[in-house]
């Protein structure tokens, strides 16, 4: 079905043009559907995607999360093949640094390493001496548990030495917003239409099925399929659509901050720099560019969580207290780190579910689909999320009862079979659900 400007009718509407929404738009377009993607922002990836740390890593204690992240890695290392854009189009670039995960109580290391073995993911177990030799900038003292700098115990001398494990293939994408724009360009080449600065005012329902959306401009757009991929605003749209009643799992906006400082000379891209996950201190960091250090939080129990009521109204400016907390943690691990006094960084929103697992699912309203709750750890699986949501849509539109008989999926690179019920809105949250995206 082809859209016309007078009819304003499409096969599918995707709300949200971050990494997830653009990937969904691409996959639906490549499957032959005529897609409209709308976003409240000025361009693709201008929201949470553009503020992402853009880490590509595989260390999860959950088998499905590990498998999907590992298969997604093969998209990033062959990005030019996946997006298939003209040679003169600038592309996001994958930077391989490796990922070092330091030990800490409750880290579920054995489960993670068993998944690596099952999937043939290369890894190395490292002692403290190994870390000293490979990454001499890194202090291996244990400071457990994580504390805030206003706690006198934060400054105590460490007790004991930490080992860890390294996955050499891990890294980061150098420009997350450009990655979303690459997907948008690829989707446009496949026939998709993108419109920006367009907010949804109303969800149109006809005969108990989604029929389209009304925009704040007053324009209406009709489609038998609508996909909610609008990140931190996703629960607002779900409420507007009236689909939250049966959702056992919902997303909620959480404000976070990432910061940057100059990198120590021996901890730079290609010169000793590695992505470090440090649950012992509650911080994660990686080299960025040639001489910068990018620092993010692991949301340890000692830190208050800043929940946001209105995802359209929050500050994107870094705060002094969060900057001090994060950079001082990084400095305990990197003793030669120099910290400028003025905060450098950005505030952004995560769309967080209680178990930090996304919701890729149908909804109680036929034709209305969910790509929500991506929780700050789904940038890496963006292209895979596009395929997964497209597979759920195909199954449901063909008449399959995805709630009772979840759609199956085989990952494209490693040919790993998955049940997509893993991402259900109806799932039960484990009593030991993690507080952050690392588990």
C-alpha cells in the first residue's frame, strides 16, 4: 500500500526516531510496508539515543540478553553492509576497546562466563597481577561497597585486590546519533517517510483496533499498525492509547548523567584504554576519541534515583554533585585521572522497566505494538530490536496469539533460536531484579 498526501494513509506508523524506532522503520520498510516515522525532536537520534554511551558489550548474567547482544555485535562490525548506503554517506564507526569487568560480590560472574562458553565468545579471566601488567593505569584495590564521596569511608584505603575478566571484541559506537541517522537514511531508501517536531495528541481507534494517530498540529494519519518506540515518553503514549491495564511491566523515565574528563595518557583509545565495568565502585568508563574519558553510572544502591514525572520537561545539563560523584569514583580506579572543576557532560533519560529488560510486544489493542522500556542498555541491540519487533508484528498480523504462543525468532548471524515471549509485557518480574543495566 502506498501513502498519498491527500489520504495520509500508511501501512505502519512508528512513533519515535531513536535507534530503536529507526531500526523498526527500516525493517518494516524492507519487508514491503510503507512506513511513516514521527518524532517530537528535530532529527533522528536527538533524544536519549544521542546521549547514549553507545557501548557494545556482552556481559550479562541472562542467557537471552547475552545471545542478542553478541549477535548484534556482528551488525556493528559490518555496519556499512547492514545500512547499505552510498559510499559518500558518513557512517557511524565501531571502536573496539575490549571490556574489562572487575569482580565484586554478587556479580554473577559464573553465569556470565558460562554463557560466553556456550556462545563461543572469546574471554580471558584476569588476576590482579594480570590487570596490572595489561592496564597499568588501573588500580586493582577493592573499595567495596560503593559509596558516595560525602561518606568518610569512601576515602579509606582499599582492602584486597580485584581480578576480573576481559572480552576483547567489545567496544563502542563513536557517534550514536549518526548511527540513528544512518538507519533513517536506509529506511528512506527503502521507502519510509520521516517527520520531525511532530507530537502525538490522540490515538485513533476504530472497531476496537488501532486506526492511526492525531498530531498536535491537528493532522491525522491513518494506519492499521502503530509502534510505540518513543523512549522515555513511551508510557505516556501507552496511557493515551489505553493499553496499560494488562501490562505487568511498564517503563518509567529515569534521569541519568554521563560525564567526560581528559583521559590519563596511558588510558586512551589504542593506548591502554578499555571499557571498564566497575561494580566495586559503582561506575563504568571508557576512552572516547583520542584523549577523552567517558564516565557513566552503574546506579549503585547508595545513589538516589532521579525519577521524572514529565519526560518532556527535565534538565539536560550536568550537575556538580553527580559530576563529582562519578569522576571521583573513576579517579579511585584511575589514580592519574585529572578532574577539571567545571562539570562536562549531559543529562538524559532512560526508559526503565523494573527488571531493566525491554518490552517488545503486542498490546491489548490490536495493531498497537510496544518497543518500550529500553532502559539505557539497548543501544547495542538497535538493529536486532528492529528485526524482533518486525517478527512480532508479522506473527500477530498473521493471526498468531503471541501472548499464549510467543513468536519465535532466529538471530541472523549466529542462528540462535529465541522465544520472543522473553520481552513480554505480561512477564513476571523476579524478586531479585537488578537495579541497573549491567546484570
